[in-house]
C-alpha cells in the first residue's frame, strides 16, 4: 500500500484510494478522540475527588496508563496512511505478572509519550480532524447536494446558508461546482492527514535508542538460548558417556566372558558371538554419536585441537594452518560444527581431492577459511546444513560466506567477533 505522502506527489492521486484513506483516517480520529475526552474527564474528576481519601490513586494510575491502549490503536491506524503500522516501542517484561508489567510501563519514556499523545488527541487533534472534514468533504458535499436540498425545501433554498437557488438548473450548476470543489479540497485534506500521521508516528513509534535497546535485548535473548542449547548438549553427552556407554561396555564384557565360557562350536556359541559383535558395533556408534554431540577434545583443549582432530577424521585429506588461542565456549562450538559440516559436504558433494583449512584470531575476530579443489556449484539456497549454522553464527554476530562458482573451487569463510581468553 502506497503511503499518502507519496500518493500526493503523483498525478493519479484523485483516481486512487488515497483521498478516501485520508478521510477515513481523520474520521477514525474523531471516533477515538471524542470518547477519549469523556474518559479523561471522568477519570480525572473521579480520581481527584476520591484521592482525598486515597481511594482515587488507582484511578489516577489508570489515567497515567490510558495512553498505552490509545497508542497501540493509533499505531495500527497509521497503516492506511503510511503504508505500514508503526512498531511498538515497549519492551517485554523480564518477569511474569501484572506488577512487573506495571513497573516496566511506568518507567518507560514511551508510556509518557503515549499519554501526551492521548491528551493531545482528546483536547486538540480530534476537533481539528472534524473541522478539516467539515471544511473539505462537508462543504463540497453540501454544495453538490443542492438538488436534494431544493427538492426537500419545495421552492427555494440556500446552499451552505450563502447562495439562494430556486431552480433546478442552478442546483445542477451547484452540483458541478461542488464536485470540482471536492477535487480541489481533497489535496489539502490529504496533506493534513499526512502531517497528522507524521506527528502520531513521531510520538508513538520507537525512538532510535529504543530500537537499539530492543535489538540488544533480542541479541542477548538469542545468546542465552544458544548457551542453554549448548548446556543441554553437554548434559546429554555426559549422560550418554556416564550412563548408556558404561552399560554397553559392561554388556560387551559380559558377552565376551560368556563367549569364553560357552562351547567353541554350536548354536549357542554362534548366538553369543553375534550378540557380542552387535554390542561392539552399537558401542562404536554410540561413541561416534557422543563425539558428534560435543567432542571432549573441544571442551578440554579448545578449538585448535578440535579442528586438528576434525581434519584427521575427514574423508578428504586436509591441509591445516591453525593459530588460535582459547575462545569463549559458544564461539568455539559454533565454529567447530560449521567446519565439520563444511568438511562433510566436501566429502559428499564436491569430488575434491584436498581441502585447505586456515584458522586465526586477529583484531578481535575469529576467522576460519575452508577451501577445496572440487567442482564447485554449491548453492546454499537449495538447502544445506550450513543454512542452520549461518543462523547460529548470526546469534553471535558472526557471518558465514560461501563462494562456489561452477567448476570450482568452493570457499567457505566464517567470522565471529570474540575476545581471546
């Protein structure tokens, strides 16, 4: 939907819906502002009278918060005029409950700006909206409706109390004049509505500092989610390592002892041998699973050792050049799994004969490059595990870049801002 300010500058303003969206916006201001004035007067008088006995304090607090629902409604009403609804400037309470919500709202500048706007709407803006509507659409409509007025009067009538008409040809001229006047007056109507919406957006939309605070809070929230996810991964790894793996080791040993005590040949020996081998395979798979969840070398020795270990286990030979200090845990984990995914994709899809892995920490940033000599043509948009890893790096303000032209080579580069420990 095109904003009203843009439509006013175009040649098709009168042919589009912009004038009527402007009129609807102003009419909505009247419908909101008039009842709001009654509400303010009622709450103010009742609160002032009852405050003498301390009963009216809740009413005064309610009056202070009256701008919050008004602001929410007015931000939504901006959509027909500006093309988009204004976002809310309010933060989400860190704790549940009405007390936390009330404490946060009373401490926000946005709440008091909304209250100021609500008072301005109740006392000044809606009368202005009504006046503009009457002076534009009302005036032009009254002139254009001259034939209806003449029929109602029966003999003669005065159009807008100024011009006396007593014939239908005069009424017809008034209709033409009224329509022409309407076409002219729709421009100042739209200009006023655009200015009115700009004022509302100025008072009700988030300020730059509030937007920055909201973005910072979202970033911290996502970082907390990543930290909780990492803690859960480590808990699962620890439970599998200390629980299921130890039970499988004990089972494998028991089957091995039973295999020694059983007859060398026969159906029983074959079944015990098959069970022993199967238990061994399950134990190997469980150890690989545990290593994939969170490798112990990453926790004990850091990202440099973990990348060396991943390079040694890669199906494609990897040349490494790694010079890294210890880094924060979430950074090391995200970078490690990104490299592992890159090496796995190289082995599956690239047809490469060698991979070159470099990792360094410079100017407060972790920089890792993974390049192969394969055929290229990788397209992350078609779906890849690297897409999820890119989202995970974004939580840490990191970036993941993939360059893979047809014919190769494929180069992956990731950067994460982080301090060295």
